[in-house]
C-alpha cells in the first residue's frame, strides 16, 4: 500500500507521509509553515487546519473525510471549552490516513503576513525576535545532578530545536518556582536576535496571555509608539505625545546648543525624553488593556540627536562638522539600560544610523519603503526640518540629508503655525477670479461651502497649507517663476496688498502670504530639490520613476502642489505617493520581523552617503532650484504654468545683484 | 648578506629577521611573548628587553653591541623621565642589525607566571579577560560617515588584531569626549571572556594607572576577597569579613530554613550578602589605595546556597531532595546585576557548580588543585560543615559531598569555640605521663614553656585543637579504638574525670574532652572518610598517592593527627599537604587566566558526581569508619597505636545494642 499523499495549501507543499502521521508532524516534515506553541500537545490550538474534501482536478486528487482520523477527545474537549469552528481540526491531533488536501489558514501560519494599508507597500512577514514555547522539563535527579536551567535549556533544544537558549539572571530567579508550580511544564519567552537566544520569562504551565512589543519613533517634536502583539502582528495601541525636550529648544540645533551651553544640559534632555518614553509605554499598555510587564521588546528609531539623547550620549558632536556619530551601528540593549520600564528583562533594538545627519529614523524609512527592492528608480523624501532623501533601485541606493529648515512646518512663515485646529491646511485659488477657498483643520467643509461654520476660528496656515497656497498662486499667475508676488495692478486682483516694495496675497482676514513667505518656501524647496538632484547626478539619471513622500508632514502634502513648487523632480503624478509615518512603520517592521533588522543593517552599510554640505554641485543645484518650479529642469508632467513676470526692479533686482 | 639570526630567551624561540626589524616586531613575528600596551609607540615601556652580548657556545652564537641599533631619542627621553635600567632596551625602538640574543624578563611577558607559594602547586599564567590597549583612531570624515565607535573598533582590529570588540552603552557615553581630549589616541580596557569582546572603558591618551580584579570566596561564615592587579597578577589587598547572613542562621541549613519560613527571607539574606560584598570591595580598594571604579572584574565562588543567595535566587530547593540547583553553569553577569558597585561596566564571572551540595567553591578548589592534571591519584578534601571531596588523576575525577556537620569547626563540642584568640589550637599528650601541653591562638609559646604568660586567657578548643587532642588521647592510650575514653583507674591518669557512666579528660581547668566530644568527632570523621572511601570504590582503588587538605580549616589540621583519627585514608604523611583557602585561590586563578574558566567549566562537566545520600555503600563505610582510625582499613603509614579497650559495658555497650 502506498503512503498517503498530502498537499498543503496555500503553499502547495506536498509529499507522502506514513499513515497515522499527524498533520502537524507532516507539516514539519514537509517544511510547511504551521504554528504551534505547545509543541503538539493539543493545548494551544495554534495548529488549526481546514481539510478540504472532494475532487480537486487541479491537484489530480480526490479526497474524502476518511483522509483524516475522526475528531478525538482532545479536539472535543477543546471545542467544548474554547470552540473549534466547523471544518477546523487541530493539526496535532488529526492523523493523515489517506490522500489529503489541507489548508493552513493565515492565523495558523507562524510566518503569517501583516498586510499594510498601501497598495504599493510590501507585506510584513511575522518573524519576531521573541516567541513563546511550551516545554516539558525533565525533573531533577540526584544521580545526575544538573541545574534546572540546564534541563530547561535541553528541553528547548530537544522539543523546539533551539540549541543554545541561555537564561538571564531574572529567569533564574523565577525559574524554580515556575517549574514546580507548573509540574515541570512551563511556557518560556525566548528572544533571539542575532546569534544569541535568551530566555526572558518563564510561566508555569501553558501560557497564552500574549506578549507584546513597542515600535517607537522618537521625533524632535512628537514621540509615537505602536504597541504590537508579537504573535499576530496586530497593532493593539497607537499613542503619541509631545517630546518634552521642546522646553529645551524647539528644533534639533537649539537642543544641541542647550547641551553645549549647559553643563548638565544633555543629561536633562536625556532624562526628559526617557520619562516620555515611559509615559508612552504606560499609555500604550493602558490603551491596549495589557500589563506593561508583558512588553518584552521595543524597537527605537530617531534622528541622530534624538538617538544619542535617548542613549544618554551628549549630542554635541552632531552640532558641528564633521557631525560624528558616537556609533552608527544598530544597538542591542536592555530596556533597563535606558531606564525604560517594560518587562524587567525586556530588550531594545535601535536601528543603525546612516550618517551624522541621517539617523535611525531615516534607516527605518529606508526599511519601510525598501528602495533596494524596487525595480523602478525610486525617490524617497522624508520631509521635516531636515529632509532625508533616498534614491535607488535594486542596483544601488544613495542617501543624503538636506537642510530644508523649518519653513515646511509653518515656521518662519508670517502666518505660519503648527498643524492644529484653526490652521488652513488646503487652498485652491480660482485661476480666473483669483479668489481663494480653503479648508481648516477641525472643519470638514471648504470655506466657500454653505456648511462652513461662520464662527470657525481661522488662526494661521500650516505647512501643507503654505505649500498649497503658494503653488496655487503660481498656478493662478499671482506669483511668477522667480517667486515674485504681483501687485494688485499687475494681477488685477484686489487681494494683493502692497508691503513696502513687495506685495502680499490676502488669503483670509489678516492671514497674508507675503513675499518673505514665498522666499522662505523657495529656500526650503530649493534645498530639498537640490538634495534630490545631487543624488540623481550621482546615480547618473535625469528622471525618476516614482516618488514617495514620507514623514507625518509628507502625509499631508498634495503631490501636485509639491511638484508645481518644484519641491520634487518631475514625475508621473500618479506615481507620487505618501508613505505616512514611514519611520514608525520601519520600526514596526523591525519589531515584527527580526530578519528585517539584518536587512536594514546591510542596507545602511551598502547605502552610499552623499554629504550635501561639502558637495560643490549642491550649491549650484540649490540656486537653479530657486525658480518655481525650476530655472532649467523640465516638468513635462505639469500643465503649462502662466508665463508672468513681476520683476519691476524692486525686490527682484535686489536679489539679483 | 644573510638576515640576522635572533634568539629570544628564556623561551628559546628563534629565527631570521630582516635587518632593521624592531625587537618587538621580531618577537611578534616569531611568536615570542613580549608585552606592549602602546602597540610599539615607545610610550608604555612594557616591551623592555635585555640583550646579551658575548660568546654563547650553547647557542653557537657570538653577539656584539652592534647587534642592535644604538639607543635612540625615544629611549633617552624614557630613561630621563621614568628611568631605564642599565642593559635594558625598549623592544619597540631597538632594531636588530646583526645576530642577537635577547632576553625577555618576566615583567615584560604578557603571559608571565604568578608563582604560587606551595611547591606542588602549579603557577598561574597571566591571561586575564580584561586588558588595556592603546590605539590611534582615525578622525571622522564627512565623505565617509561612520560612528566614532566603529572607527575605534576598526583601530582595535587593525592595531591589535581584535576584530570584534563592541562597545557597551557606557563606553558610547564616554567615547566622544575621550577621543577628542586624547587627540584621537585613547587607551581602552577590552574584556573578552568567550566569544564576545566588549570595550569597558576609554581613557584619553595613554593610560597606565592600572586595572584591577576581585576574586571573592563567599563562605557561609566569612567572605574573603583578593584584589589583584590584572596586568601583573600581584595581590594588592586581601580582605575578609564575616558573612552578615549569620544573623539569619549559623549554618547553611538554618539559612535555607529562614528562607522557607519567612516570606521575604531569601531577599533579606540576598540584600545582606550583597551589602557585604560592597563593603569588601570598598575595603579592598582602600587597602590597595586604588579607586574602586578601577575594578573591572570580579570572580565569585561560593557553596550552592551562597551562590544562589548572592544571585538573588531563593535557595529553598537546595534544602530538600533532590537538591536541585537553579543553574549549574558558569555565569557571566554585569556587577550591577547583583548591585555590586565596582566600575559601572564591570563584569562578573561565577564559577560553575558541580551539584546541589558541591558548589562553585568546590569547583574553585578543583581548579586550584587540578586533580585532572595529576599523574598521581590525588584525594582533595575541602573540610568544612560539608566536606567536598575529589578523587582523581589525568584519567578521571570523581567528586562527592559528605555531611560532616560542624564538629570540625568546634561546634557541638563541649568546650568548642571558633578559631579565635584564647582557643586551644594545638595539643600534645606525653604518652608516658599522659600530661598535656598546648598552644593557644594569640600566644606563641607552648603552655609548658617558661615564656607562656600565666595570665593567658584560655577559653576553649577550636577545630584543629579538638582533632589534635583526641588523636593525642588515642596515641597516649586514653581513648581506645572504639572511641571510648578510659577511666582514671583504667588509664592511671588523674586527669580522667568520671561523668555518669563515661569519662572525660581534663585538658586545662574546666576545659574537658568528654565522651560526647569524641562521639561528635567520630561522626564527623566517619562521614569524611566514608565519602573518600566511596570515591575510592568507584575509582577501583584501595590507596591514594596524595592527600590535599583544603579550606581555611584544612590549613590548620595536622596531617598526622588527622590520619590517627582516620579522617583521611592511609597515605605517606609527607604527601599529605594543606592547600589553604584553595577555593579563594581557584577564584584568583579564574580571575587572572581566562582559559582557566574554560578549563574549570570543562572539568566540572567531566567530573563524575557521586551522591552519598543515595549510595547504599556510604552507610556501610560510615559505620566501619567509626573506629579510630578504622575498624578494618589498614594504616601502614601510622605508628602502631596502643591496643587498649575501655569497653566495660557502659557507654560502649549501649552503643552496640
């Protein structure tokens, strides 16, 4: 008699197994990804499968219910207590008796995929550093003395193929009572990141209460965290809070200055940010309704200054050339080393930094957007106070940082403000009437909509609003290619306000867009474009296939307006997308997939870094990019822009001298 | 022209080198053990050598002063500032120009030997886990961004062949200022124990202030520490203090009981012993006159209960069969993990435990005495409350623990006391007059010496005293082979005092040796002998070649008296030696020689453990060993003992019923 033939779907893995082999054993033998925490003891139910019966011409197989052994007492008990959906079997109980087709549903796969929202983003394959394993440990024997830990280690080797797990001191402290309370059966959390596997926790008996990890993006302004279930990848809580370091300085350089000028400055900022991380962890655990001590890992990203301050390293060297990082490599630490209270034995992973201006947050963006896996030539721009820019494809990836300054965030803008209720965030200007309409954060209706509440507080313009209004002004012929705002006479619009030798556009009430505002945005966008262009030079290309805008701010930029301003090179607008908080996503990927840590480490090592500050062509590109959209580069994907010129020898002449 | 031929003494390593090769470079090329911290930059002077000039027929070589380049400016400056002894050269400066014979004095050898006091003990070869290295680090370069740590790591790889040293977080925190203060030259302390090398400290420029390590033996009664210079091996301070856990229980079992009966008992004892370790570290540093933060390592040994309590592990399992250790393996920890304040980044090494009754202290004894390296069959007895016993040679090593109880330490003895001033520690009884003379701790003269101060306080008998007096009583015919003390009538000595049905010997004033005392010692010595005998059975031998008495108490036992009592098997008395505090010595070896850690780990893994409690023959041996010296075993190395018998149907008859 021939052994039964079994096909696992969706993987298609197949082979013959001896009759009576359990589905779990067959899956293991054939390399099928079928989960199990209890190791086949009918406890965890992670190995649920759905056998398929009938004729399957595609597989050349007809299967019947006789393919598997009937449901047994373990399955009945499980069904009674926890419920087993119709058609489902426990893989560790059902035995294969004849040819079978067995589907492994996604939730039964160890390496299940966490689907990301964006169509173009890759899925995250679950492969966390910390996992649970249920083991049965041999009892001590006076004839053959050995430590309880050594017998647990042996059990992990024999029952789970983990040959080298070591216990931490805290594991040792909890080990003996747990083994005895669980009658020599325990569940352990094993952390492996790199060559070393460590046992982080021991629960008596079978534990199924979940283990969690935090992905944290420490920004200069906000700190954001995602609390993830380390088994399913599910985001259980997303929290954000202000970086309390703001009281020491609004932007990065003012914080570095604070560290330079105050003897204890760096230490104060370290203390503040670590407190905030603890608050974040507490909020995340509360929001998810879990014990904080069940957080076994955190992955942390941040720009170099934040990275150093979280680590307790004085960032003073990052404030001056040559911008030397204390360390560029990824770091493995105990949470305790940075005073972060999670599980007492929790581990931290800091992504590597790329250069003195291109930090672990940028590395996380690179991991999230993965230009190194793209067939297309891909430009990734993380827009913030500094813009981090990547250009690359499977062949190679280049990176640089460009000093855009804070104009894109509404700073240095006459009516600029943070993105908060009351801020104008979207603008349209009628090209005929030159009248604007806009949308305000906190209100859904446009300003010209009858539903727009007349009492809406309108307090200023945020970053995305300033980009849109200037781009719209350019599209409406109110600003010329050189960035000059036209007068009421030249434009025929009564909204133009004379201010000395220059003009402004009255968007709403006192909220004007001044010549100075346009100049500030021109400087910022020139820096951004020049950085991208420098990478294109190095890459030897004049065009890019795709553009990804990353960063919390990037999520709100309208691609069309960004391109009208010449912030980014010309590209099919349908291929300009926003990646949202890609740094946070990269941190989450590194949390859920340990191989991604090696991937980002390799990527950072292979990325060619271009230092804009010492690259002579940067200045050249910067000057050429001052025009809107650009003095020389073609933007075939944009509609023709009005050919106006408001150079009357005023502000314009002074600039050209 | 043939290249010069160079011979290094005392190693005899030799070979040809290109003319102009420095002595240091030649030594490295030929594998000669020549020290250098500064890497050949003329700073550290560790590479001092003594060239020999003249005719050396033994080597077939005649050398002249022209063999080496003349003393150069670096050596002149060094001589001026620090002094260079006549005939000495700096190996990194002197160039070999012609055939040369060059002596490497012991202090210039990296792997110099620390000579141990005892003739039969092996020397310790210096090979500490923590070493200093002077490196020159490349400055940061914006064109090729990399972290300061990565450039330091590269410098260590290139200049010292340490390819994989990683920095701890604390290293990162101190790294950048040190590199800049030292103008990119720094001295680093690198710790390697096993596969991982970690940078523990960074000093600006060249640092020569010494680094230190502590070898600690945590005994139930006393805690002893040796502070060692990690470059020379020199013991800079030896300190001891009482184990403050004594307030929770005198002996191990009463402390385990305390942990069992009090909810927070184990934690209290952990706190107490950790405080004592901190006191010890402080005292050692003060005695040596060094900064405590220069202690970069500690090696800790102790019996299983002490081992667990230091680690914060509840020892309750060690108080009941099957005496399961939480862990038997060696441990690598940060000093901080057990709240021990040394250098903030200091590392700990705990020796492995052998079994639930045979701890890391016993492993240290095994390392110190190294039966596995002995051609002779060697019995090692660590005498304390529990005796740990090893028997073995190059072929194999057996170990057991035997429950001797505290009688050997003066407990359970009517006039017993700890070894302290006032205690009788040595006794002789005239075989003719049966009159005793004795020596008291704190007084040099014997009691019958005219110099013996008449006002000497004589307060009791300590462990070594009780062994001597009972052995002397046996030699003088006052105690028979069964352990019975004779009456005044039977012995003819007026010192015999009747006590009910038994008799006692008046040693001095109220200080008597009672029948109960003899019985207590008989029980203890029977356990000790039975353990040794059990190992001899397993080994298949009736004799041993050598006996080593270890333990602080072992240092004071007179081998002859121990053998008269039958504490140890018969052996040539000249081959019964004391190893002093061998556990402390073993800890010191593991501190100074990292290879010894692997050696003791391998040894502990290969030792065959014999559990006396479940070995049926133990009881049999125990009964047979009750006689003095023994009921059946021959003691040919002892003189014939008086054949007396005091069995008059009294105490003796009751025992035999």
